[in-house]
C-alpha cells in the first residue's frame, strides 16, 4: 500500500539514460528496458530518496494542469508499477 | 591496373543504363535534374561504349580511344585519375617495353610487356604492372591495344614512345623482368616449405581497419567459406587469427537463432549452444581456436555461423582499441558520401540495396561504422545478405535512415528517444567471443546509438519499391 508519507527510493544498479524528453531505464539484471514518457520522466526525476509521495504530488501539480485527486491516483498507480517492475523501493 | 570504369561487370552495363533511365525518365517536375543527369549519362555512356568496344575488339586497329585509369599498378608512369590514350592493335604489333592493354575475362588491364615467347603461330607474353612483384603469362591474342600517351589531371599529355630507336622503355622492361625473376626466385624457399608441410589454408578478411586471419585445415571448408564471403585476401598481417576446425557428426543438430545468448565461459574456454561451437583463447590474446560442428557451415546455417565472426570482430576491436560498431543495415555510397539504411529484417534493407544498384552498394545486411576524431566513416563488410553485387569501400557517413515500407517515398524527422531505441536494436551486440552478453553490452549499444544520433543526422524513411527515394534524399542534401 502506497501512503502519502511513503518515500520512494530508486533501486541500486539501474542504468538510466535521458534522451530528450524520454527516459530509458535498464533493469538491474539487464533483462528489461523501460521507457518513460515526459510525465513519467518528471515523476522519475522527483524520486530522489527524500521526497515523499505527497511532495511529488505537489511538484506535479505545480508543473501540470491537473486535478489533485486525479494526480494522486495517477502517481500512486505509476509508483505501484515502478515498484512492481523493481525499479523503486517504497 | 584495371580499367573497369564503373566497377560494374560488362554484362550488366545494359541493365545499368536501363535502370538509370528508368530512374530519371518518369519525373517531369524535376526537369533540371533530369537534364543534368541525362548529360552525365551521355558522357558516361561514351566512355562505357569505348570501353566495351575495346574489350570486344571492335575498335579498328590504329584508332585511338581515351579511357580513365582507376588503379595504381603502373605508378609512377600512370597514376589513378589519369586518362590514357590507347591505340587499338593486335598482339602481333607489340614489342618488349610497350605498355599494353589486354583483356582478362571481362576486364581490361594495362601493364608493361616484359618478354615474349613464340612457337609457330602460338605466342605468349609475360607482362607485369610496374609496382607488382610478379608478372603473369598471357596469350598474345588477349592484347587489344597499346598506350601511346598519358594525360594527367591538369591536361598535360606525355607521349609514351617505344619506337624510333628510343631505348628507354625497353631498358625499363628488362629491369622489370630482372626484378620479376628475382622475386620468383625468392618464392622458391616458400614453395619448398609448403610442399613438405601440412598445408594450412588461410584467408584474411578485412573489416574496416581490422584484419581477421582464418585458417582452415580442410580444403573443402576453406574453399566454401572463402567463396561464401567472397574474400579478397587482405595483404595486411592479421590482427587476430582464428584456427577453425570442423567436427563431423552423424546426428542431426538444432541450429539456434543466436550464438550470443548461449555462451558458457570457463577460464580461457568457451562453449556456445551446448557444444555446437567450442573454443579457446591462446596462447596469445589474439589467437583463437574454434571447433565447430559441420552442421553450422551448411546452407542457411551459415548465416548463424556469421555471428561467430561478429564476435571475433569485436574481440579484434577490443585488442586494437578501435572505436567501431557493426550494425544490421544496408550501406550505399552516393555522391562520395556514405548513407546507412537500418531496420529489422523485413524492413527492406535488401530492397534498398537492389534499388541502389546504380550506386556503390557496400552491403545489404551488416555494415561497419568507425568513429574517428574528426568524422565517422561507413565501411562495407564481407558478411552476406541477399544482394549479390556488393562492393568493398568506405566513405564518410552522411546520414542514417531508419527504414520501413510505406505507401509513398517520404523522409521525416525522428525523435531522439525513438531513433536511439530503433538504432540500438540494430547494432550487433559488441560482445567479444571470449565474453558474455551482459547488461553492460546493452548499455554500450544504447550509448553507441545515442552517440550516432548526436553525430549524424537520422531520419525515418518510408519507401515504396522504386528508386525514387533517392530523389527525396537528393532534395534533402543536395
């Protein structure tokens, strides 16, 4: 369960490459290549090991024109997916 | 010295021009282009028809034709880029010291006549290029003409005289003959050595800057492989040598798609695809012993066999610290610039090559890119696709196109992330034969692709099966 005061941390040993507005992440074992679009990339950059989920929601609301509840749901889903793919720990 | 002007075989000249006309005739909106090209064609056409006529002995004796020279076997007398004036004549009229033009298969060659041997009506001559170590005997009947003058790039004409008591050319011929005899004598010890040693057959594959020497104890496989890769033996010393042994087997074996993923390594030994291939490195770092089951060198399997050579190339690259990569692509030199067409199988690499037959097609399957300080160069490789008339060569890389079949010919911009992902997929994993395919290799591939993106313009090319896409490329760059 992702709570608002959870702090997502990137997993060690990932290879991350920024290509313009896209971010490419190669998993630890080298089996999977993930590609994040602009918004995904924005959230990824906000995951720095000290920001909470709440902080990330605030940052996203400043940058993008989106409702608060919508943003909260999207970010939670996205973080859930990142955790499932073993790219972050929460 | 070869006189083939367009590097095409004579038999395909007709098709070559037909294709050129087909390319330019249907375009009415590009009339200026049309006119310029048809003039170029006429100019080329005259050269080509003189060349063909001379080859076929159709020029009346005593007539002089002019042809450009491409290669340097007669340097310093005749330099590539010079034009030579050739007087058509029969073999009977020539003598020692003459610079003769003779036919050998479907090529014309210009060399110096050093000696002549006649027995009744049968007559042979010994000829040699001035820079060659050894000459060759040919039939006098193969002679089609004699060089009477050389014109350099500035238009300065030097006549070549071997008549009127001028002994210079004859003396030069005697000197060259003595040289050839000496060089022949030098070959003798090697001849003796080869006679009494188990013969190891070696061919040397040149891939850009790297030379891979492959030795093969069985003549059958040696011939098969050197023919398949149409290897023009490199004269350079190999950077890496592979001792290739074949293991016969009765049972049928399964050929995997990839020889990259199933490698197991222990110390200096490696096993690929559960024993289909095994090998070891040593005693030196640039010596590789390989044992390959014969099933991998037959029919379609040889395309999988090539993957071993990719890996050996990358071993070589590691030793030489070269900055280069192999990429699944079709490469064409057009207007002295290298154009690369990359895409997965089925995207049309071979189609692109066959539609570019008028230009210098390097390869339709795998090309080499070398990074230098100042620029990036595109090179052909001996690897094989479906296009048969590939030529060796290299040029500065001008642009990369990621290709797909479309409903019209169109070139469009491509996003960086998209370009990098697509290109990285086509880069042949830079795995040396003695190493595993690992995560770092994927990172290298992505970095290489991104580096290409930052150094060379990359576009998306959708094309229909006609050579009109070259017009789009022309519009973009010229």
